[in-house]
C-alpha cells in the first residue's frame, strides 16, 4: 500500500499570484503585445490558470484574449496500457486557432507527454502560427524533447515525489505542495 | 466506469452506465463538428462490422465513428440466404477474431445472435440490432438527442408511435427511458403492440391523439409493408389514416415537442411531410448524434486495456 | 451370470398389487418368481442389498425420439436405449419421425430388429398416423399394427386437418391403438420460437401463444367424443389444456395426457440468455402454466410423465436461437427431476409417480409391464432417493447433450435398471 506524505509547501497563494503576474508580463513582452494571441488551458488545472492569465493580461493591457479549454484524453499515448478508460470531457475552443499564437497553459510540466498530446490536439483544430507553453511548476524528468516558454517555478524533484497544485476554483484552496510516496 | 465486455442491450445497463456513455458522446460530437474530424485515440485497433441484414445507415454510422477515432474498420456483409448453408455464426466470429479484431459490430435478424457471438469470442461485441430484441446504440442516440434538447430525461413524457411489436428500437428506448424515470407511452394498432409490454413500465394507447397529448417527444417508428401480408394491418393506407403522424396530431403534443424517427422513413405512411420537415423535427440531428454515441461506445469498449489484450 | 437374483430389503412400490412396503423380490431367469416380506438367501443367488432404496416396476417412457433410422448423428437405438437404461427405464416407445418416417412395415420392423440387436432396453415403436406424417392420407395402420407398433402419432407435426384426425381415430380403434397427438395449431404458432408472454416480448423472440396448443386440445377432445376413440395428448403444457382434459375426463371421455419434466420444472424465464437447450415444442410456458401442469399431475388429470427425449447434434444447437431445432434430451435426468420437483415437494407420492412412469404408459400403449406380479417379466428399477449428483451432460449415454439442466444438483437417482432379469445399469453405468 502506497502512502502519500506531505513534505513541503513550495508555493502559497501570494507566490502563485506573483508567478502568474510575471508570466502574464512575459507573454505580452515576448509577443510584443496581444495581437493574434489566444490562451488554451489543459483540463483540469490548466483551465483556471489560463483564465487568470487572461484576466491579468486584460488588467495590464486592456485586451481581452480568447480562452479555450482542451481535453487531451483522446490523445493520450497510454490508453492501451490503462486498466480503465479515463473519462473524456469536452474540448471547448470556441475560436479559430488558424494563424493564431496559442499559449498552452498547464499546472505542472513533468514527462512532457501531456503537452505532446495537447500539441496534437491543438493541431487537429487547425494550423496555428505558433504554440507556446506556460507552466506554473516545472519539476523536470522530461521524457520528450519539450520545454516551457514561461515557468512559474522550477522545482527539482525525485521521481518518488508528487507535485500537487491546488487552486481555489477546483480545490477550494491555493497552494503547491510536494508529497512523497512511502511504502 | 464501463466495465462490461460487450454492449448487447440497454436492459442490462444501469442508469449510471448509460449516463457515462451519453456524457462521453458530448465531446465526441464536438469532434464531428471540427474541420479535422479525427482523433488518434483508437490507432492500431480494429473493428469489423458483421451485418447479416442490409443496413446502410447503421453500418456507415459505425464505420464513420470508428474512422473518426482512427480505428481500422472493415466490413463483412452476409446475405440472409447464405446463413443456412454457410458458416455458423460462431465460426465466422472466431475467424474474424483471429485476424486480430478488437471489436465486432453485429447486425442480425435473429434475436440473441450478438449474445451467442459474445459468449464465443474474446473480442468486444456491439449489438447493432438483433431481430425484434434490441438496438442499443439507436436507443442511446435517441436518449442523447432528447437529453441534449430537453435536459433531464426523468422529467420527460415520450410517446413511441408505430409497430411496437417488431421494433428493437422501441424496446431499447423503453429500457433506456424508464431507467431514468421518464414516462413512456406506446401507441399503435392492437395487433402490433404485445399485451405484455405493459410490464416494461409503459402506458399503452391505441389512439394517437390521446397518446401524444402534452408529451415532450414523439418517436415515430417505421412500419413495414410485410405486416400487411401477415394480416397484422389491413393496408398501409388504413395505417396512415389511423396512425400516421400528421400536423394536426403532432400539434396535440407540447408546442416545443421533439419529433423523432430512427429512419429510414416511409413518407406519407407513418409520418407526413409537413411533420418531418417542421422545426421540431430532429431527424437529421439524430443521425449526427448516432455517430457521436457510437464513438463513445467504441471508446469506452476499446479505449482501456481490454479483455482481448488481457487474455492474450 | 447367476440364474437367480434376490433384491433384499427395499421399499417396493407396486401400485397394481397395492404394495408399498419393505419386501424381498426373487428373480429367476427372466421373470419375477417371488415377492415376500422375507426371502431366504441361498447359495446360487446374487443378492442386491436394496435397504433404503425404492424398487419399482421398470419405468416406461412413452415419448422418446431414438432418431434411427436416418438421423444417427443425433442418436441411435444403441445410444438411446443406453441413455434410457442409465435413466432407469426398462422400455421406451419410439416416435416415428425418423428418416424415413415409420409409416410403413419395413421401418417398423427395422426398428424392432435393431432394438433386439443393439438395444439395452425394450423398444416399442410408434407408427405414424398419416403417410410421411404429412397429415394428408392415413398410413397403412393395419400393416403397422401387424409389424408391431403400439400407438400412432405424427409427433412433431400436428394433424391439422380435423377430418383426417377424425378418420384416424375411428380407424385406429379397430386395432386397439391409441392416437397420440402433438397439439399445435401451426397457423397460431407460426414462426414462434418460445412461449408468448412477457419474456418473449422482452427477448424479442416471436411468441407461440398458449392458444396454439389449446385450440387443438379442444378439437381432439371433441373428436374423441365424436369417435369414442382414445386420444392421448402429448406433452401438455398450458392452463387451458389441463383444464379441458380435466373436464373431459370428468365427462368420461377416453382422453389421457402426459407431461414432460421440463414443463413441470421450468418456465419461459429459462430462455433469458438465449440458451438453445431451452428451445422445445411446445415451448417452456409461464409460471401459471407450470403450476397447472403440477396440479394436473397431482389430481390425476395428467396420466403420464414422459420425457419427449429429443437429442440433437451439438452443431445444430450451437446457433442463433431462431435457427436451433426444437427439443431437449430427458431420459437421463427425469427420475431425479421427479424426485426433486414432485415427490420431495409433495406433489406426488411414490405410488403416484410409479403410476405415471410405469403403470399408465403400459396401460395406454397396451404393452406388458407396470407391475411386479409373480410371473411377470423381471423389469425393475431401483432408485436411491438420497443419492445426490450434479447433471453432467458429458457423462450422458445419449449422443445428445442438449439439456438446460446442466449443472443442476439433483437428488434421487436410479441405481439399477433390470430388464428381463438382467442388470443393464448399475450405479449409472451400463453393464454390457
């Protein structure tokens, strides 16, 4: 029986807020404004993060960016090895991605497999001009040649550790914690 | 979680299992509406449609569903005449299976044929209509359409109009709807409604006017010419007069009631042109939803680590 | 072999002699030579200890399909009579729907000769009523009688034409032959695969209404009255049919009836799952029908228990329900079903059961048997009322494995079958 033990809180509400504000500025700076820009959050915790980024960008630039929701279940590469089929939810991208600069948003970057699936999923919606990646926590251990353009915090971890991002919209509290599995 | 090996009928499913399929069909429908209608989910999986009865709609619908999910699809149509002298169903099923097939979609004129196949192959089996028994994916697409348009199925009253006795669509609809607490009226000539259908929890009518009064949905079934030869109805003309759904009869339902038909329609017999062309008619959407629901079923049966892999 | 066999200490049920009690039975050669409270054991006697066991006159199944000639892939006289012996029967009456049909002397003689050569038990052929069992012209009944038939039937096919049925009853009377009718109106049962009711509705299998049987039972009773000839209703299965036979008997009409173990044990619910072993004609009926059959057995309306043993090849039954042939095997499961379903539940006494499994079949077919009288042929069955076993079709002597009772744990199995003084079955095994 595996147990999860909380090891440390690495980000609190304030740190998360600051990280997002910084990422929002970086996005605007890197893209020289907000023209042709759109945000797509990966279900589930990428979604509120994308919405928050859009809100912050509106505060600093006055522009309202389109925000989409991406469900990557159908693009997972582990479907045949899972004992149970994961539930599929709706992808809601109510704008054309064609020729847009898409900022893909997720909470944790780990092996890179989720992002790989998300890239395929976005490209199936149309051909964007470019895709960038924004991540709240990068914990390393990549299995694919993928890197983030915007990172809230780099956290070196061991494979036995689990990073849990908890957001108000979903979890009712706001923190990033490291958990460790013990036998 | 959908943990069954096969989809043979709605009778044996729980409301939760049906809900899961319908919920899964929502994102599937979104895929159908995209420019690029393909996701890689079932890459490397294969599906065979094994049809002992001619059907262009259901077969095409399953094949499209499989292709949208990137499964490899092949089809095998067996004419009814070759069944008697030809290979047995079990042997045909095993042959298809050892070619590496993950799912067999079967349509058969004999009730229970999918059950026989399912017991004898490790591949997943989907019933695409067996005799007068069930047509679960049609039932599911009807439920999906009603839920999408009307919300909670438990609040609905649905009238099913036509040849109830011979209809697998009616049976699958009745099982599905009653599991959610919907009220079901069945209406048709007394020669085409088995007495015992009441035990399935439906109300029986022989007057269309009474049956459709204030209902949320009218689901019209196809009537076949051969019923006349068997002496079950005097003529299609008389059927159309007494049981055909025309504008006047349809207007007795709720103003925004849905008009449904599993197709193919006998225009002018069970349904009149002014009804199937009206705004309330969702006949075309049923067809789209059919693909979405079948994608959901294929995903749920083949997406996970199936029995087939586990036992090989 | 010993020339004498002594069956000691068993409970002897011999309704014709009014016996139900512990007795010894001595068999000398082929006949019963003594029945007494105590018979002394001597040197030249093989003793069968029957304490706690039931001894009955040899059981007779008056409704069996042996399939030979012509359908030997389903069953042969060799295999079918061994199944009978294993099931506790000393005699069976074979239905004429062979290929060719037993509608002529040659086929009947073949069956009798083959049974003498190959048979483990006695075989009494039933001849067909009409040529080819087609229901159109009477078979040569005088010839059939001369060849050795014990009754007439077109079993499997009903005699639809009432005029032909009337003439058959009249004509058969001259030869003292009972006409056995498979009562079914083929127009009413057309294309049906199971009993018409809720289960057929939910399974989507076309139904056969009880009325299909009842219409013909009513007609046969009317014709029995008209012709004053005996008619025997095969495998009766509905409330209405049982009621009509009861009423006919009350009026003194020469009507008898039989019921099968599956109709007094199972209902149409057994069809759920589409197991083709449950496909029989007449079909498994409703709970109310089953209760009526049980009541008919209890009050004597139903005279006989017969199996309608109908073996089919595996590949014929491993098909879609609609395409499977009708029929199930019954010889090797009927005794424990009678014990478990009827005797244990108080529907029948042992005496009643023996009357229906031996006395009445002998009487209706006008053949020897049904008694343990001194001087009678030594045909006996010994049943262990406590023996429990699970039905395993793989162990059947019948070539047919088509039984819905597979895996049923039943109590009360035959342990000896003795034909003409010879032990042909012991503990379920055939002694060659």
